[in-house]
C-alpha cells in the first residue's frame, strides 16, 4: 500500500510543484534603511539582491562622507547608471563605454556583436544631460587619460572581457579612496571564459582586500578599499 502523506508533506510537495516552473515570489529586503523612493526604484529592476546591495553601498558612501567621484565602466543603455545617478545626483559620475559594443582587440574568442544597440545620445536622454555626468566614449584605458589625479569612492566594472577588466583594476584601484566600493558585475558568470573573475584574481592576488560575492542574478562581487 502507498504510504499516506501527512498534511505537512502534502503542503511541501504542493509548494515544490509551484516552484518547478521557476515561478518565485519576490523577496525584497525586510528592513531597508534606504528611502521608499529608492525601494520603488529597486523593484523596477527585478534583481533585488544586486540593486539593494548597490543602494546600501551608495547610502554608506553618503553617510560616511567618503570623498571621490563615481565611475561606471561598461554603461550599455544606462539602466544601472540611472539607478546610481538618481540616488546620488550631486556626485560626479564618469560613464565609460565605447557606446558601439565590443572592440575587436578585446575579443579573446572571436566576434561578439552584443551591446551595440546604444549611443551617448540615448543614454543622455535617459539620464538627463546634467553637469555631474561625464561621458567618456571610446576604448578603455585610453578614455581615462586626463583623470590620473581623480579620486573615486565608487566604481562599477561591467565590461565582460578580460583585458579591459584588468585595465579597469589597474587604473581605479590606486585611485579608490579608503572605504570606497569596487563592484564587479559578472564575477561569477561563465561569460567570456570567466573573464571578470580571471582579471580580479590576476590583479587582486597581492592586495589586502578580500572579495565578497553576492547571490544576484549575474553573480556580482565587490570589495571596499582598506
């Protein structure tokens, strides 16, 4: 005879079936310290872990008055740029991107035609062409020329390829202020043969900071400058 299921086992089995289709309820942060306005913006992005972590980092920079500009390297259509800028509109935000997709010298595994559907004009239209936004169009690190004396309290690395990622570490790490945040999007992604994590391990192997991995959709990691 088949074994009779208890009510608890029936409930668990029913819940498992509902989850089988990858249908999950969103689980936002229970006690957010950021404002309702920030919380509502997070909900629009459908990646609570990543954007809640960003929101907390940006809030900490403001509370602790950590000096320095912000930088995002790999802007694409500006969705994350908008989130950063809306929370800290008075901070100078440098936006580095080719705005034309990947360049051939950075491709390790042949042609990659992603991320071409963007432009400086389109991102400016989304963000608003305000004085605190500084667009640096072209290939990195060439686009960093002239910023050697700049200090940064927040850096978002999102360039997907190994060599540009390594160049981002080389330029920004020495210019990151104490307590500043360095985010690595796609750290735990297998994309481009784990290009971001390879670059992180290459550069950070002799540095005192330790990486913290977060379970967001694309596997971000971060550290704070000591």
